[in-house]
C-alpha cells in the first residue's frame, strides 16, 4: 500500500465534528486492537499493522482539522516500520508479572509459577479442559458401572436382595477409592464410622457429577 485516505481508514466522511471523529476512532480500536487476537499470532500481527494505519489516520485528521479544507489532508506517507519485535518469550507474565518459566504444551502460551495449570505446563484454558475431561471420565466410569450392574441384574432376574447387596458392594468399592483419596482422614473415617464405605461411595458419585458440572460452567464462562 502506497496511498491511503485517513477518512476511509476511520470509516468516516470528512467532517469537522471532533466527537464523531473520536467515536469513529474508538470503534476501529475496539475492532482491531491486537490484544483481542493474542492467541492467534498471524491475526495478532495483521491487526497490529492495521492499528498503525488507524493511529496514523486519526493523527492526520486531528492535526489537519483546522485546515481550510477538510478534504485536503497531507498526502500519504507510510509510517516508519517499527523495529522487529523479539521472537523470544516475554520476560514476565502479563497477568501475574512473574518471570516466565515454561510454556503451555497445547498453545505455547508463556506461563509463570503463579499461573493456573503451571505444574502441568498448561495455560488456564487448557488446564480447565484437562480437569473437565478427568471428571467426565470419572462420572462415566462410576455411574456407567452402576447402571451396568442394575441392567445386568434386571436382565438376569436377580432377586431384589441380591441386587441391593450388589449395589452396596459396588458403592463400598467406590468408597474405598474415595477414602484413599482422603488419605489419613479417610482411614480414620473407615475405622470409626459405620457404613463409611457405602457413604463414601455415594459421596464419590455426587462429587464427580458436581465437579463435572462446575468445571463445565467455569470453562464456558
């Protein structure tokens, strides 16, 4: 591009209304600000270049606003190219202002030690997706096993007592896994609270489903 009309860049007809010019400029900024496209490097670079043109157009219009003819604006001269930005990582996290230590394994977003998902080398977005997938597998495994047991019992015409004892045994198995996750508190519960295995199994079913719904809501937010 060797020639551009500042009014065209701002999407505005020639006018002396400073408020209209400012509003047109802000509208273009909201559309093309590079920070809106930080996850997509090519788009970020393209919109960063577009913002240079928009800033130049706004400066030209406001500078020449007092001229006798609004349409007569200084001929286009391309703005000087900015020095190339370093390709290496930023020195500090944009959110927590801590030194960058590693990158997200999925999108290569820089991470500091305070970032959510740092221990797994995942950015907050992909970390939530990982947690959501983990609880989804847990819900499908736990509730699927319970549904399969009830279905098999119905198909094989088990007596109601046999079906109930099978369900209690299944819940007790889930309870053992849940109490193992609680470690020392789980061991104390196992020893001193009657029916703790069955109760822990019921809690495991509830917790898995509840956390799945919670993580799904956080991801969409």
